C-alpha cells in the first residue's frame, strides 16, 4: 500500500479505537513480536489482512513507532519462512508524528494450499482463522476439510460396518441398475457386484455411505442425523411467535433416501409458501405465482443433499430449512469445497465433494450434473422479480437465502450507500431501525446488509468484543 494509505489506516484505527477482522496492530518499539498466529489466520481468510507495527492498543492506540524498520521487516520475513506454505508479505513504511510505522500485507492463499500453519507445531496446533479482531485456532474439522480435498478423500465412500449388501438391494437399487444399464451399455456386461464396487456403493463387500443414502429402505437406521429438519416460522426471526403464541407454523423431520428427502422437502416448502393467483386482464387466464420459484427451491435442496459434507465430523448435523415471513434459508454442513470461492460460484466448474452420489443422482434423472444449479437459481429469482440469492460459506457451513416480495427490493448498493452515509456517526440498532422505519424490518436490515458489511469491513462495531451488547453501535469505515 502507499504511505498515505497506511497513515489513513492508522488514523481510522485511532478514531474507532479498535482492530478488525482485516487489521491486527502490534507494539514493536522494543523488538519484533511473534505474529505467526496472525500470519496463519490472514492467509486462511478470504481477502487476507494487514498487520500494523508501531501502534499501542494499551495506550489508547497511540503511535509508539518501531525499534528499527529494516530489522523488523527482516524478522517478520523470517517468521513468514517458518509457515507452510511460505508467506510472501508486502511491506510498507510510513512516518506519523516523527515515528516510524510498518505494515505487512498478507495475501489469502489458494484454497488448494490451505490451511496455512506454523511449521514448528504442525497443522492441528498451528492453523488459525480470524474471528472478529482475534486469531482463533482452527478446529480439527476445519483442518480436515482442507486436507480432505488435498488428499482426494471422499467420505461418501466410507463403509458402514453395521450394514450388509442386502440392506441396499432394494427396489430403488433395482431401478438404478435398470437405468444405468440403459444409459451406460458398456457396463451392462459386468456383474452387479462389480458395478457396485466401481460405482462406489460397496467396498470389500460392505455398503458405503453413498450406497446406504441412495438405496437403503431407511438410511437413518445407520446414520440417524443425515436427514433434513424443516421449520416454518411466523415472523422474521426464529424467536418470533404468531398471534396465538405458537413458535412454529410447521415443524418436520424429513428422512429417507436422498431422492425421498428431495421430494418430501420440496413438498414441505410448497405447503408452507404462499401462492398468489394472477388474472390476465386481457385474456382472463388464471395463473398461480409461488412465493419463491419452485425450480430454485428444488435446486437448493438437491445441491444440499449432493454436496453436503458426509464426513464423521458432521454425522450429527442435518441439513436445515427455515422459512420466515420474508425469506427462505437452507443450510448444510460443509463450506465451499476445493478451489471454489463465492465470487466464482456458478461461473466455473466446481470440484465435486461427492462424485459418486452426484453421478448416481444423474442416472436417476434428478440432476444434470453439469454445474447448472447455481445459474438456474439466480436466473429463476431474477425472472420472478425477486432479489438475488445470498450465498454464504463460513466455518464449515454453506447457507443460501432467498428473499421474497415482502423484502424491500431496493437495489443492494443503494441501501448500503444509505447505511454508510447514516453511519458516518456511530449508530445503534434502534437508530438504524428508526432510519428505515416503514421500509424494512430491523431484522431484515441487520441480516441482509449490516452483518455482511461488517464481514467485508465496510462497517465496524464500536464494541467488537461484545457484538450483542445493548450499547453496540455501528460506524462506517
């Protein structure tokens, strides 16, 4: 960065008296501090981050300067060499009130190389992620998620020791084989046992998770929580209650094979979403318009079932569907897989976490397996005149939110501009609610705009260590 950009960044830190998820400050007037945790977390974080040396948090964020800029950069570079993979920082030096300040910009590494960790203690003890303004040690599952991709571990192929081949020799199994042999005649000459092994449904005579979830009469007998939990809520938050006090309008556990769960979950959503009847004034023809495009809902459920994480780390975590008065949310365990990032979602071919399940669902006619799901969802929402879907991938969870016509359809950029302008002075949740009174609910504003703007660094919290404090305010950066 340029010298003046570093100066402006320090002044902004002093103004808000806080670090952020993108900025770490260090006292360095008496020597070079250890920054391996921050090097790891910024390298693993979307967008990377900046470490600023020469500012003292315990002295009101005053500039204390660094002991020796050249030696400091040399020693930080040495710490970068101790990381796996090795980090290449970009240094900047500036003078503030006659004192020298140094910054080290740390770029995010490619997903295929994550996690970045301190070589001296290894992956499990040296891999960090950024949480607010602090560095947090990665969980074993977070580390495993990266390792599974690098080592081509496909958890759909793990065997179920309690099951036998007879447990997957069902009517669904027979239907699949009939379709497979008609669509792939080169396999028709092989025995069923050989086909099962090649297609990933058995391994050394034991059914795999893929085989169980696709064909067993009741997969949840072996994997109880590999199901879908679905709720319909009367308001905009899970704590909302209807006029007679009920917490949920509808609440259902959906289980069965992948195909059965797809169909039953789609039925649940169709039952609980509104349908408007539209009469064409010219022809008198009646058409029904659903609250959300059904094709988008189907693709979201299908994607969750096919692409969720099926590792032992998520055996107790079901897919969740939540229907609110203003939005639909679906969440599955397992963040974006492999080299995929949110900004590339739907634009390029993705690495497939569960290729055997994806292939089988294609044979069964449930999916095209051509990476068309996300574009289909986006196009369906646009054609229905609804806001664009919101995609989130964070800490082992992938979430998609669809907003309905009850949500304000003002372009996101316009709303964000209003919020940034209004929050040039620190504003509380109540003040933001009053500002948008009559246009959008505060719950919607916080979820759709404020939280994502905090995550991107455009808004900061005045009390970041207590995000739910009643004294919390939000300030534009």
